[in-house]
């Protein structure tokens, strides 16, 4: 292993430690005592806050509350991280209170001028497609923290101009079309419920129900999402329809390719019927067959409503 590779690996190895012995490095990297001492000196020179504690039981320690130790990336990794960062532009709010522009400037201070110029040139010709939303999610960081900590909570949620309270535990945070969504377990209905995070106007801890483990809440979607009264559906689509499916689909549906046919299978609850009708209309002429047959007249009814509405404009 080259010295540069060894130092990078050492930074990762030591970063979460409070202290270490010289013998640990000698054993892990099969190096001599003098080489280990030189490596520690090199780590100190590039900013790792190491100090030595002398004496009979001496050791090396690392200062607490420090910045993360530097990590060496090659240019391909730098480019990948830089452009991954740019996707955050789609969101008014992130769980980390980041300013993308400030993060870019900080990122660029670590690079040579020629590399910065190259990144900016690539950014000018490399288009990242996203939907821009200006909805602020005031409690996104709290939702993330309590999801990780397996904390039950009470939220106040604004829907159709009214504020309703729910006792839930979040177990998943996702994004779609520039919006943040929190999937939760509703303790009162004993079912899952998805909330748009920007519509949560208040959140607090509740002790009314004991929290569940994330492992329990992360079961297969069929077990957790589907209620007994759910309606199953099956839609055969064209090859072009496959692209539409991957652009937008939901946990309650899956794509199956069987005997040369492309079939979307899923379920919806009674309150979601209008939603599923509008979703299927998005496939247009890419729908080849549909089950149950009762969905067909409802699709036609929706199309006729849209046709009448347009004629009256």
C-alpha cells in the first residue's frame, strides 16, 4: 500500500476514535514503529488534531468537537460529489439547512483554479432536470431526527384550509417532484399515512403511544400500506409506458414483465380512487388493457369531464 493510500485509510480508521496506541497502527498496516510515528506526523501536518499523552501508559489522543478529518478524493469522485450537490437546488428546504451556493464556494476552496474552471465549464453544458418548488418545510430537520431516534410525535397538518392533529411515527422521508414527503405510522388508525412536509405546521413529542422500531415499520409495503378493503388493479402498458412508470410510481404499485407483456399491479383505497384515476390518465394511449373493468368507465367519465370543461372555456 502506498503511503498516500495508507494515510487516507488511517484518517478513516482514526476519525471516530478518542485515543489509540502506536501498536494499533503498526499491527493494522504492518509497518515499523518509526514508520508509524512518521505517518502520525504527516496526519498532524494535514490537519488531523492528534496529541500525545506521555508516561508509562501513554497513548495518542484526538481532540473532541473537531471538524471531520480531511479525506482525499480523486477528480472523478470530486466531480460526482459536486454535481450531486447541485441537485439540492430543487429544494427550498433541506434537512441540513444548507445554502448550495455557500457550499459550492466552500467546495471550490479545496480545488486548484484549473479544476474549478473545468467544473464550471461542465456545469454550463450539463443540465440537471428538476422541478423548482418554493415550499418551505419548517420541521424537516426535526422529522428526520425523530425518524432516526424512533420517536412518536403529534403533528398539526394543514389540509384543505383546515388544521388536523395526528399521532404518528415517521419511518421514511422521500422526495418527488421537488416536494418532501414523510411516511408515517398512524397510531389511531393503525395504518400508514403520507404527509407533505411543508404542510406540517407544528410538531411535538407524544407519550400517548409507545414508539415502534424502524425495523418493524420498514416491512414490505403490502403488509404495511394495504388495508383489507383496498382495491387491486392491473394495467397492461406499452414499452413506452415503462418509461412513464419509472418517472412516477408509488409504493402501492409494481411493474411486472411477463410473457412479453408489461403489467402494473397495485392497489388503492376508496379515498384514493380519484388519485389513481388521474394517475392512470397520464399513460394516455400507452394503456393496452385494464382490470378491474369497473375502472374503465371511471376513466372515461373523467375524460368526458375534462372535455366538457375545456369546451366551456
